[in-house]
C-alpha cells in the first residue's frame, strides 16, 4: 500500500483539531473569562489527540502538566476536570487522604497548575489560558508529526475511521420526514 499523504487526512485533522485550536486561540485572546469553556475544549482536544495518537486521554493531559508529580495525578485530575465539565459544567473534587480538594480555574494565572489556599482550605488552581495555549501547541506538533510521518498518518486514519453517524429509529425517521415536509 502506498504511503498515505497528509493531504489525504488533512480534512480529518483540521475539522476536529483545527476547530478546537482556533476556538481556544480566539477565546484565550479575549479578556472575558471563559474558563470552563476553554477547559472543556482542552478536554475534548485531549480526547481527539489521544485517539489519533493511540494513547489514553489522561496520558495526553499529562503532557500538559509541568512535573512528574503532577503527571502522576493526571488520571484523576483528567477525570475531575473533563468529566465534571462535560457532564455538569463544573469540576469534580479530587479526594486525597480523606480531604476534598476543590479545583479552581484562574484566567489570569500564569502557571498551568498550582496548589494554594482557597476559602480556608487547600485548593488546586489551573491557569486556563496557559493550559489552552499548551494544548494548541500540542495540536501544532501533532500536525507536524502527521505531515512528516507515514506511520502516524496511517494510525490517525485508522483511529478516525470509526462510525460517524447516528442512526434514527423508525419513529424518529417519521418525525424527520414530517419536519422536512413542512419546509
């Protein structure tokens, strides 16, 4: 089989990851604090990168964290941030040694992740904009990898060839037909 060119997968790359990168980049340039929106896009971006790279989402998230100790916490931190935001638009708390640790997003914080006092307790702070910008850099790096590595392109193509449609039941199809008929 001939090597798959980047041009053959460019649309598959640009539509999810390009959209995510463009949205994060645009949001991070503004002064309005859209912490949860950017953090949720980071979570989705980690998932898409992970799928295309054959890794776990928490492993991609770990690449965004600054030290080995933070990377060791990537799996529960990933779950608390991504799943909390995706399912209730709020983070879950980390539970460590019987203590509930609240996660806070800070639009103006320069560090990606940090521990500090919060409401008389220990809080975990995430610098939303640096986290978003670092994910955008990871997306650019992955694009470069796909442009230059045939094996990576093939892995990406296989990972993204999953079923991308949702089937409608008979009653849902009938409802759709009624809606279309009204146009």
